[in-house]
């Protein structure tokens, strides 16, 4: 019994020594792990710009490991970090084949242009060949026109303010005292007025259909060379709406003042 107890005591002492060694080893590993974490934080703070770890950051981290900036990785067989370098290298894809050729986008297809609307009027715009290119290069004789390349371009012709001169014909005879005959007057909103129907209609369409205030219309007509006060525009709106009242068009109460 004494011998057995002595053996048990010896085994316990040996186990205590081994336990102390394991605890010491664990403390060393814990200290080493803390040091590696601090070094890793320094490297990440230097290269990391976002929460996601990119391929470039992994490559930089591997370079730091190869330079020894992150410390030596333990090579113990039981240490899970033994193949850390190799795993990081695989994740980074540094050994993958790279395609350094520039990536170019496919050219955007031009939309197919349809013909211009057939109801729009056509205006011919003749474009002649420049004088220096008209003669033949060898003999100097002028070239002969063999046709034209026609390209449809949708364009805008600006409005114009003109003065229409109404020439009313007068008829009479010298050999008798017959009554003088004149051609009839043209229709206008106001008898004796100086603004034509097309101009009056444009004012009404601009105000009620397009929502263009009269002071804006004044500026628009000024750009066309016609200085038309706002008060005159108000009068034209009033007279035009009064003329249209039998047709069921009711004049707006705001038409009597400038807007």
C-alpha cells in the first residue's frame, strides 16, 4: 500500500509539472496571439479603407508577412495558424493568371432613325460644292452635276412680325359720273385697328393655351422687333374675348389686367 501511494504521489507530482508547463505554454500562446492581433490591426489600419477586405489588401498583407512586419507564424503541427500564409495567398488570388489586356465596352448601337413626319412642309436647302473643288484636278474643266444627296433635317423657322399692306382696289370711270367702287376691308378684331387676326390669335393661344403671361409675351414680341406695351396686349385680349363671347367663350376676369 505504501509503495502504491508513493507511486500515486509521484504521478500526481509529474502531472502537476506537466499542467504547469501547459499553462505556461498557454500563457505564451495567449501573449503571442495578442501581439499578432496588435500587428494585424496596425497593418489593417494602414491599408484597409472599408469594411470589406479586398484582393489588393490581402496581397499587401501577404507582402507584409513576407517582410516580417507581422511576425513569424508558428510552425507547430498542432497550431491552426501553421498554414496561414498559404491560405491567405490562395484567398488573395495573387498566383492566378491575370488578364492585363484593357477591357473595352462594346460600342453602343446607334438608334435607327425613321423618316421625318410626312405632314411637315419641305423647304429645299441647296448646298453647293465649294469653288475650289468644282474644277477637275487634271484638266481644270468644271465638273457636271449628276445628282444630290438628300438628308432630312427637322428644323425650326422662327416667327416673324411683318407689316401687311392691304391695297384695296378702287374702280371708277372718267366718262360718266358712276359711283366709285372699292374693294372690301379685311376682317380685324377692331374696326380700324392695326393688329391682324393672326397676331390676335397668337396672343390668345399664348395666354390661355400655353399659360404665358402678358408681360412675357411683351418680351417675346420685343425680340421679334415689335414693341407692344402690356396695356395694349390687355386691350387685345379684352376685345378678342368680347368678340368670341357669342361662340360660348367666357372671358377670364383676369384678362382686364396685366398678369
